[in-house]
C-alpha cells in the first residue's frame, strides 16, 4: 500500500493489491504493523477498520511512501 501525507499532517492510504484490503477486513478491530519494502522492522501500524495510521516513535516517512503489511507476530 502507499501512504500519502496530507497537508494537515494526517495520512491517506491507497491500497495497491486486493489481499491488503482482504487481510484488514479479516482481522477486524486491530492494529496491523507495516514496514518499508524488503524490511521486517515495523515503522508503524494501520487500524484495520478505520485505516488510521500510527507511526512508530522517531519514524519519518516521505510524503508518498510505499509500505508493506507485516504478520501480526512481528510486533
């Protein structure tokens, strides 16, 4: 998925593959970790229902950043 930073500092999520949407729908009311591509260290979380984004402390992303959902056991 791609995160796009809005002018007010919040993040908009653009899903790029169907399994991302399906996975979030399956997990329900939870926070799901995500990482930069090819990395296993979480840089933030997305709420499965509201799609709200929380970045890990000290993490700064570019205004248009590609990220990958991680298995829940990584957190």
